[in-house]
C-alpha cells in the first residue's frame, strides 16, 4: 500500500484527516509546539483504517506518521501530563471550532480525557506516512 499524504484546508478536509488518525498512538514526548514557526507537530503510530480486510481475516496494520498544523498562534493542553514524557496517548478525533472564520480552535481529543486546543489563524494541516508499516497485534474497538 502506498504511503498516505493528506492536506486539510477546511473543516471537511480535517474530518477526513481525523478519520485516518483515529486510534493513533504516541508518547507525550512526541508532541511538539514550535511557536516561532507557528507549527504544532505530532509524530504517531497510526492504525491504517484504509487497509482492506476480508470477511474472515482482518488486516491490522500500523504506520509511523506525522501530523502537523501550521499557522498556530497558541497551544493549550488539558489532562495531558507533560512531566510524564513516556505516557502513551491514543488520539480519538480532530475537530475545528470556528471563532472568527477562518480562525478558530483545532481540538485534538485523546482517550482518558486528554485534550489539546490549538488557536489557529486558519486550518492548515498535513498528514504523511514517514516510515514502513508493521502488523498490529489487534484492531481498536470502540464500545458504545
């Protein structure tokens, strides 16, 4: 399967990126805000939801990927302990709340109640696979 590369420039694009990074895992140390560059970067191991699976077999795969947001004016976290760099986070969703279009807040929601809120001039995000893939031992399950 070819490496995934996506760009998001509006909230509809961002919802597609969100679907591709759902259940991505990363360490707290993999989160980086670069205020001079106005960039927020997440290096992650994303679950490859777009991989084909058959009725009798499920293809469980993860890939190392980078998701970064440009034109970031500020970043706030809640429920994420920056003093625990090896703590593993599981990303559930990425969404956008318009404040004064095109500006707004990009919200990254993690399991366990962690949240990152990015104050952005506009939506400008890129997702790219950067490494090889490997077989995942299980498929993420969401209970309702």
